[in-house]
C-alpha cells in the first residue's frame, strides 16, 4: 500500500510500487486527506493513475487495524509531520500484534530544511530509505549521539532520478528549449517572483532564436504540500506581453527532460534529474544562498549561477566528488531495497511475539518522556515536536482568504500604476 498526501509524494511512492508489482505484489493507493482538491485529475493522469485508483482516508481511518491488517508493506510517502502522526498511531494500533505490515519511509525530494527533524520524524519506520551517502552518514552520527544503534536506514537514493542506463541512452538536444523550473514558495515574496519572471522574459527577448519555457510547480487551480501565495501566471498578467519565444508550460518534468537543452532553477529536485542526464543545469544565487531558498544544498556542486550567466549554449558541469555524496538514483539500487525488505518480512514471519517499533526511541526522544507526555497530553501528542502551534479562528480565516487578498492587492497595484 502506498500512503501519500500530494502528487510529488505519490510520484516517489509509485517508482517503488511499480517495482514491487513487477515482482508479483498487489498494489493499493491511499491518499491521506489533508484538504480539498489536494490532487487533481490532471496530476493523477501525469502519474499514470485515474481518480478511482486512489482512495482518500482520514489519518484515524488510515492507521486502523481494519485498514492495514491485510497489508504486508506500507510505502510511507508523507512529509515529516504527517509521518510522525502516522507512525505514532500505527505503532499504537499494532502494539500487541504478532503480525503487522513493514513500513518503508522515504523522501519525495531533496532535503532543504529541518534535516535532522525530518530524519527523526521517520526513524520509527522499519526501513528508512535516505537520499544519499551524505544523508546516511549524518543519520548515523545523529543516532550515535543519542546512543541508538543504526539498524533501519539505507542510502537508497531518490526514486525518480534517472538510472545510469537511462542517462547513457539519452540523446542530447543542444537546440532544445531552455526551461526555468519554478517552485511553490521559492522565492517567497511577490516582488522576488516578479523579478524572476521579468528576467526570464528579458532573456527570451535577448535570444529570439531559442525557446524559453517557464514551468510553474502546478496550475493555478491545483495545489501541493506548500501553498502558492503569488502564482507566476497571475503575475504574468501584470507585465508587458512577452515575446513569442516565451511560454508557460505545464508539461511534466519527465517529458521536458527529453527535449530541453538546459534547466535553470533555485533549488528544484529537477536540477538533479537533469544533471543525472548530463543536461546543463544552473542553480541561481541572485536572491542569496540560504535554507529558505534551498540552494544551499548545491554548495560545492559547481552549478551556481546568476541570471547574467544564463544564455544559449550552456556547458554541462557537475563536481564529481559532490555528486558521489549527494546524487543517487534509487532505481539503480533496488536490489538493496529488496534484500533489506525480504529480511524484514522473514523476521516478521519467524517471530512469535509482538513486534516492537524498530527504534527504541521512536522520534529520538526517550521512552520516559514519551510516556510522561502521553499520560498528560494524550497518546497523539507524542507525534508533535516542540510547542504545538495555536490555530486561532483569525489565523484560519487569513489562510483561507489569502488567494482572494492576493488578487485584491494586484487590482489595487494596477489601479495605482495608472
């Protein structure tokens, strides 16, 4: 069973699910219900799925014995907070069970912020598939610092990265479009996002012989984990009409990789997809280098650039030593996943006692603290880190009216400009 919340998470889980299906597994897909319209039919179609293939469930229903008893493996494709909430309820539901599903947790993309918190959020999985050797080394150091033996992690890689065979088979398209890959919250402010769009359009005007595509993370009516406050297509309406060789595209990245001659971004995982295929990639530093942008991940990669450096005919470059530590395709290492998972399933079948959580400290905290917290705040509080944020009526109202307020501000700005 694949358990996901948004399209990028489902995409990551699908890569593993299809592999297990080829080995004879029966698949099912569950959507952890978080908000309305969290995955559109178009997003599902891009993944090769239909709306009827994916069943939406609440967290309570999804972590019940009735829902999970018949499963052998759960591919947990959730962000850190929802992974904690799932695992806390999951281990509570199966606390006295002699048989339970094995949980494999993994990341849907690069880790930009809250690196250690993300790892501890997932350490309650039976198998934690990390993105790279660098991540595995950090995880092992963290567990050693806590006095916990590392038994459940493997440096598998990212599931959607091209394999070595796919990279070798790709035919370069030196005259293909140059593609900017946008992200939902990077950059964050409207002014920064307008600057990015204006610079990309200026490049299209300067080089009319080449096509310059701009790919937003999703369409205006769609959503993903991170909400978009200032959609690029809304900002585009305020600008002078762009030249004919500029275009907004919603083509999936997988298809763009077949045609593009270069990719430009701030910190999208598409940068690694392109680099694996030896497509020229540039990671922008115009707005600085820090965790909120995510481009700090690429320090040492050799991919850094500013808009002034972007032009047709960019050369491919990627520091090989950096790539060995940070870039790995999980699909090149599926035999390692198979071996680890087979060992887990065999140990489950051989056991005649209730199976414990795979780590003695579920989320990196001591069992004494978790027991103390559970007694006073309830079992579900174990999944929360730090002070629980207050969700006032005013805050919820601001979140729900954000798109309306953004449009109203845009109208005011246009009126003032006249």
